[in-house]
C-alpha cells in the first residue's frame, strides 16, 4: 500500500481547538507573506528610483589634498 494512503487512514482527528489554531496559523502566514511581498516590492521600487536619481546627478568634484611637506619643515 502507498505510504500517503496509510498516513491518511491512520492520521488522528484534530480537536476543535487544533483545527481553529491551524486555521489561525494559516491566515497569519498569508497576511505575513503579503506584507513581506509588499515590503520587498516597495524596497525594489525605491532602490530603482534612487539609482535613477543618482544617475542624473553630476559627479561631485574631487577636492585636492594639500601636501604635508611644507608643514614638516
């Protein structure tokens, strides 16, 4: 006999509390997964906007560094 069929036949019945707890757990996971997906999409959108903004900005001029040779004397 197939192991899945054996497991289905001999699986204990869940109590009302366990059924309710499983339902709540499933619902919470759905909500959390949706929040994670929203956060990741927002992060990606903001990252791409920042990259586009930085590409449009001119590069900052590099400051010249004074040599310390004249002070050492």
